[in-house]
C-alpha cells in the first residue's frame, strides 16, 4: 500500500480532528471525542477500501448507520442535543452554542471545503433512511430550485422565530426539546417519503434540505471530488447516472473530463462502485489532467 493511496484517509482524519478541536473550544471535550472518532472511523474505512474497494457501499452504509445512529439515539434522543436547523434559532435566542450550530459550522461550512457534502452520505440519519427506503426513480429529473430551497430555509427560520417569541423555546425545556426532536424528524421523514413517491429518490435532500442549501454553496470548491481517471475507457453505459441518488449527470462530467462540482453531489461514490471500467474515482489532485 503506497503512501499516495493513504492521502484521502489521512487528510480526512486530520480534518475531522482539527474540527473536533474547534468544537471542543466552543463547547466541551465530548465534541472533540465525537469528531476525532468520526475522523478515525473515516481513516480506517478508507484504508480498508484501498485493499477491498468492492465493499465500498456496504461499508459506507454501515458507517452511516453507526455515526447517524449515535447522533440520533444518543446525542439527540438521550442527551437532548437537537441537530435540526430550527434549533439554531432556538439556541441563539438563549445564547447557547450546541448541536445544530456546531453541525452547521462543521458539517456545512468547514467539511465542504475538504469532502463536499459527504456528511449527507456518511452521517445523516434521515439521509440513510431515504437511501434505504426511497428507491423510486422519476422519469423526469427535477432540479433543485434555488428560490424554493432558500424560501424553505427562510420559512423554517421565520417559524422558529415566531415559536420562540409567541409560544415556547424548546431550548429551555428538556421535555419540550425532546418532543421537538422526535416531531421534526418524523416530519422530515414523512415529507421526504411523500416527495420521493412523486419526484424520485432522496427528493427532500435534493430539493429542500436547508443544510444542503448551505453546504451546497461551498461544496463545488471541495478538495476531494469524484473525478474521471481514464476518460477514454468510458463505454457510455450510463450506469453512473442510473445509480446516482441525487440525479447528477456524472457521465456528462466524465465526458468533459471534469471533477464533479455539482452542489448536489454527496460523495456517496455509488457511481464509482457502479463503473465497470473503473473510469472514475475520488481524487484530490486538482491539477492533474487526463488525456
């Protein structure tokens, strides 16, 4: 195993550890343990996949289930840390720095510069649910509408502000906070499931998710991207496009010999796994040109 093949695992681990240090400074050492643990998991998994790439998707889903399950069942439902977007407003009104803000700063503003929207395919529990259950495809590809996506985000902010000022702030009451955590997750899963039936796989993620709206602005400049490595070997079988849960035109990027900078790419690497000729891979070399 060459050092160059460990570049992605090592930078992933270093990035998450650094983020853990920042979170520790803002909050407490538990967040350092969380993010450094995610970084170590990412390092071990990617090192394993260097030798056994055929297990890429199985391992990714296991990691997503473990990390997402920890965030949901332990940090959210047990401790009461709410990771959904409205919690930022709830916390801000009380001067609290906690889960939702840290997720935004870390997973949606810092991580995208290194790993794009990889949080969506490595740690998001609702994303895991959609990926395992929302397999319906749509004949028509519905692109994310920026006006709709930002309008939805603004609607969440306005609703949270009204709730805080007119009713109750969930950040101040443990029982109410946990009720909101359960309610918000059930709402997202229900809306996402219905949207998928009409608009295809991961419709909530593709069209509405407020976190993807934020991280999607930065992900096109990420250090790691899915890139063509042997463009001339592409047989145009279109399997890469067929398996993409976010309906990104992977084949188009391959033919143009470009890394995927689409803001909806979640770095799930399903296209990498599906490519019969090993034309595409995750690469960090921005200057490399493929003839």
